[in-house]
C-alpha cells in the first residue's frame, strides 16, 4: 500500500498487484482469485486504480471482481494461454455480444448449434 501510494504521488496511473512470490518465507496458497484481496486493499488504501491477477479463469468471477469494486481491471495470463479465445467465450458465458471478424463469425456456436448439443446458445 505504501509503495503504491508513493507511485501514485509520482504520477503512476495504475498498479498490477501480485503477492510477489520472491521470498521463501512467503506461504502462498494459490486458489482462484487468491490475490484479489491484495489488489482490493491497495485500491482502497492507496487510492490508485489496480489490476487484479492470479488464477482468474472464470468469466463470472472476473465480472464479480469488477462489479464489487475490488479492482478496475482483471488481467488473465495462463487462462488466456490455455484458451486464446477466452474473451469470446467469456462474452458468451456472460450473455454479452462481442465483435467477430467475418471470417470467424461462422464458428460461433449460434451459427452451428447442432455441433454443441450439450449447450444452449443464443443468437
Ligand atoms: C509464462 C509466464 C511468465 C511470467 N513471468 C513473470 C515474470 O517474469 N515476472 C512476474 O512478476 N510475473 C510473471 N508472470 C506472472 C504474470 O505476470 C501474472 O501475474 C500471472 O501470470 C497472472 O496470473 P494467471 O496466470 O493466474 O492469470 C508470468 C506468468 C506466465 C504465465
């Protein structure tokens, strides 16, 4: 919090908050969103916009982090490496529309729903 406040005083626009993992004395227990409380505290106490990161893969969880005011932005690394179309899939899961290039539009489940009998899709 002190570091973020000092950065803010220097004109920093935002910080991406992690638990570091730089000291073997740290006892970090990773679980979905395990670093979000750290981001929320920095946001609250330093008054600086924050990115939340760390084992965030569920679109609903990402949405809740923003909606609850815990962070200003959610950044996803490994989830996106595993699923490069994460943003498309998140939009679908959250019922949001997102732009597809014409070449890719035909792959949306709504264009060939018979290929996804296990899911209900709109569109
Ligand atoms: C391939 C890879 C390399 C990374 N390298 C660094 C690094 O050099 N320094 C660092 O602070 N974080 C590093 N990270 C952590 C990311 O900056 C980020 O905080 C984290 O991956 C986000 O959590 P997530 O992967 O659970 O979404 C790396 C992550 C990945 C997946």
